[in-house]
């Protein structure tokens, strides 16, 4: 670091003649003590630190940047959700804004036109996801607005059992401080992409990178207590057997009570018959036979009812042996639950802290006194280490408010146009729009990420009342 040295020299002047300042009446009436340096004082060096230079901004090596700018592109490329796609090539070429930050999505390259690409927004198989609007459009975007992608899979395993597996085609973020993954959860792992392994386009339907196979048994969390599948099955069998025993005892008691009630009713009928028999009116032989048959049939029907409803019955335990119904363990921050008092340390990868997963997870194994959880993210998977307090039953959900009903427009799937009437592509959805631009023969809507309105045939667009919740 450069520094600038300023040297000040101090000298002591001795004179017998008074100076104008000291000969003034004010000075003689109020003399001041001075601390002048001695006559033979050495020079004093004063060092002033230079202003630190700002950190150098990271840029891709020229050879790599040139390769990205000129490589022929085919397959899937990534565009930020903050970038507008244009209906024509000239409009895309004239767009001055560079790539904005935003979650990337994949579109298919129709034709590489050098500085500009012709792309399709139809659904594609890509780890980054595709255009999330139900429109299959042909649009244009400048090459310099694309996300770089990794040419290769990146897989790494660490000594503590944690691991990272990142897909080929994962988005790469180039910032002023360096190069990293475009998915924050993957960037936190400190496993970085290689600058010499970047591209803009990868083929569709690439297989995902796999984490190393775990040798430990996947855990089940019944009542949030981690256990093996064998332990869970045994516990469920014990619970079910206890339930069956209690149910059998309940049925047996009900049978005894019903039998006693039938005996009482039968005794009442018998007493009634005896009273009727003492009456002087004689019965015919056929009438006596009919009474006897009725009494037998009544008693048989009662006991048949007991036999039919009093059996213990059996319920198969196959459901409790089937892994599809197992409550698998997951990992979550216990502090995110308002009723929870548990505290858990931050998850880690290779001993370095990472954020709690926001993605779905349901594969947890035991590793010493800690647990390893496999978490899926966009374009990658992470095996992180957590303590016991962070392990619980996977799952969750919620509901939102509905609000009042308003008028909406519901376009029918089919061809769509740009505002000037030129073909734009196809609409494949069933969405309800509340904000539209109504023209004499068309209904035009704003589609996220598209620079121009997209228009539907008014004849095939119906209106209805719908709740505000979930509308576009």
C-alpha cells in the first residue's frame, strides 16, 4: 500500500529584541507559557495512510466470455423472470436493458440469430422449470440476457457425511464478487461452479445429478419420534392389536347385553302365551302350529342377529406394512412453528452453516448423534446435517382468505395474436383474468415476462363471477 510522508521541521528562534506581538500592552499584561521544541530538535516524520483502493470487480476471463458470445445455441436456454420477451427480432435488438436479476426459467431455442435468439415458451423438460404462463408463444430475446449454465454435473461428498449434487444445466450467477450458483441454497454450500465449464444452452430432459447412495436406513417419524421402518411397523402392530382387543371386548359386552335383553323379552312372551292359553277361546290346530312357528322364528332371528353382528371381525394390517403410508421424517426449523419451544442449531454442509430447507424433503437417516437429510432444490440436491430438534414428520399446508366475487374473463384455449393482429402462438390454459384490455373483436391480457399484450378472440371468451383469491 502506498503512503505519503510529510516531514515538518520545527525550529526555536531566540532573539533579545521583543517581537511586535510581545511588545503590545495586552501581551505584557497577560504572558503565555509556550511549549516550543528545544533548539536542536530533530525533524518529525508524519505518515498519512493512502485511501484503500476498492476491490476489483470480477469479470469472466476474455476467452470464456468470447466463447459464450459466439457459441451456436440449441436446446434450452435460461431467461430471468424480470426480462421481457419481444414479439419481433427488431424489438429485441432495440431493448437496451441488460439481464435483470430474477428466478430463471427455460425456453427452447428455435433459431440462433447471433445477437438475438428466437425462442418458444411452450413447456420444456428442464431442471430450472419453464414459462409459468399457459401460452405457447414464439418470441425473441437478446443473447446477453441469458443465464450461463453449467456444462457438467457437480457432485461432492464430505467427511461428515454431507454431500452436494448439482445438475448439468444449473444456473450460474456472475456477480461483482465472483461466480456462484443461481440457486441460493446451492450457493450456500460453498461448492462453486467452474468458469471454464459454462454454456448458455443444454439439451432437454437431462437426468438429475444423484447424491451418493446412503447406507443407513430411512427413518419414520410417528408422533415426531424418529424410528426405523421395522420399529414403526412393530409399534403400529402393537397399537392395532390393542385396538382390536378393545374392540373385541366391547363387542363381547354388547353381545352379552343383547343376549340378556333377548332372554328377558322371550320370558315376557312366554308369560304372555301362558296367559293367553288359559283363556276359554279354543284355537284350531293350524293356529297352534302358527304360534309355535312364530315363537321359534322370533327367537332364531334374535340370535341370528347376535351371530351376524357380534363377531370380532379382523382388520388387515397390510396398510401398516406398506411404505406408501409411512409418515417419513423430514427436517424443518422448529422455530417456524408458533407452538414449538424446541431450539435447533443451524443445519450444516461440511461443517459450514446453511439455511433451513424451504423445499420439500422426506429422506432422513441417523448419523452418529446427528441426522442427515436429503433435500431437493431446483437443479440440485443437498445432504445436510441437522440435530434431533430439527427432525419431525414431513408435510404441512395452509389456506388463505377468499374475498368477494368480481367479474372475470375466461378465454378458451386456442390461437392468440399480438395487438397488431399478427399470430403470436397458442393459449393452453383455463385461467381467469380480471384486468383486460377490451377491443371490439378481441380481449387482450398482460402476460408476465412478455413485452406486448396477448389477445384472445372475444367470441370464444366468456365472462363470469369469481372470488378474488388466486386471480391474475
